């Protein structure tokens, strides 16, 4: 089974409908729910040469049962299921189908895909974000983002997790959007949202399962001066970051941190999330992203202009972890090239060249 995950309005349904020769099932419809009440009979009636699409499968009363029967009892079927969460949403999915599925996370529109949407200005992509509806709009629509947040809570969070504290949950989400890219401090979040630490932890886990927040763990080898435990929290889309911060234009000092989000999107589309991290020591030296590869670890740095990159932090990282590739990702690089910083070789490229390094 292929599980196509991603936030609402990211384009999952559009993508699923583009596949040829499918049996398309919109699980929002009562008629589809009736047809899948006896999943064994339904799947037995299908031919293996067609793809069965179960769109928004989490709308079914017991989606876990339907998927488990399909995967376990009808292995010859080709099944695509979509949802606004991972299969870790325990309220609806009692079986994560470990080892029996491939998960594809549909990111917002990647930076190197923007020309296909008529967008070539970086600030426009950062301000509006990458949801197709938002990026295609003539101007940023504040109402779109406000309505999305309300719909996200009402149709995803309540249904999947049973969270009833609407104001507290949305306050936490907006705070994480404003602080996107920063270290997670549970105690500070608890104080600012007026919720207990266990509640904040539970809500944060729900946000991660629902694909709204990505927690990036620290990479470390046990050094005493390394950050060992605190993850970074990245929002799923820059448009919601700028919306939460009340920005309608980008100041020069804000482009760099937002550019990190676009690089992370590309990494998440190319690399298993379990291999991603960041590195920081207690002196404040930091590598934006790390990618673990067996006994090696690649370092990925993000900069708007290659000429403004200082290699001090990368050199400190390589003294501890000498094995791995060094990548400097900048938006304006047309052709990848290599540059030396002292004894280090650094590959300079834009996001479009990143996947080739991790095939």
C-alpha cells in the first residue's frame, strides 16, 4: 500500500485523481462508507490491474480495519490511501501496517517547482507559502489561512485525536508557527499557552502526527558540549509562519530563516525523516541540517548568497565528525559547483540539485 500523507489542501486529492485507470473512492461520501461496510466483499470484486484510491480514508468509521483487510487478505491489489496525518493517529488507526506500506509525504510546492506555478520571486513563495491555492492567488489572502486553521482543528484534530480544548490547541499552534525553526521549550510553551506540560506534549505529538509541525532532533555523538535532547520545531509551510507573525512583506533578516524551511521541504521529499537532524554545541555553533548515512553524516547549510557563508561552525562539526559530504544550499545557484573552505570541500547548489545527492 502507498500512504499519501500531507496537510489538507496540499493537493492529495488532485494528485490521486490524475492517476489513470483507478477506482476512486471519496471516503467523505456516505455512499462510499456503505460500499466499504463489508470491505472483504468490496476488495474481492476488484481486479488487480487497477489502482484503488481511498481518498481521505480517515473519514471512515474504522479505516484501520479496511486497510488491514486490503493489505493482508488481498496482497495483489494496488492500493493508494490518502489522509491528513500519518498512520500513527491512534484514535482512528489501531494498526500502523508496519512493513506493509510505503509512506509518501506531499510537501507544499517546492522552490524548484515554483516556476511551473508562475512564481520566480523568492519573497512571494516565502510570504504566500506553498499550498497550491495560496501560491496561485493574485495576492496573499489572510482569510484563506484563518479558515484553514479553523478547518484543520474541526476536521482533522477533533476527529483524529479527540482534542476538545480548541482555544488552547490553536494558541499552541500559532505560537509554534511564530517560533518556527526554534528550539522546543516545553516549559515555556506551557506558560505562554496556560496549559500543563503533559497537555503541551500531547498536543505537540498530535501536531506532528497531523503533519502540521515537524520536530527535527539534534544530531550528536555524545559530546559533552553538544545539544543532546531539545528538538527544533518547523512549521509545515512558510505562508502560515508569515501569517502568524503578521507579515505581508519580508525583511532582509527574515529571509534566511524562512529559506531553511524550503530546504527542509526538499530534504523531507528526498530523505527518510529518521535520517534528518541538526547540530549545535553549547558555544552556539550550528549546522542547519544533518543527514545520517551509515557511518557518515552529511552537513547541509542554508544561505541566501554563497559569498556570505562563514565555515566556522561547519569546521567545528567536521572536527568531531570528519566523514561525510558538505552541502551549501542557496536559491540563486543555477549549476552546482564545488568550493574549498580551508581543507573542506563544499558542494554549492540550489534545492533542485539536492535529491541527486541522496538517491
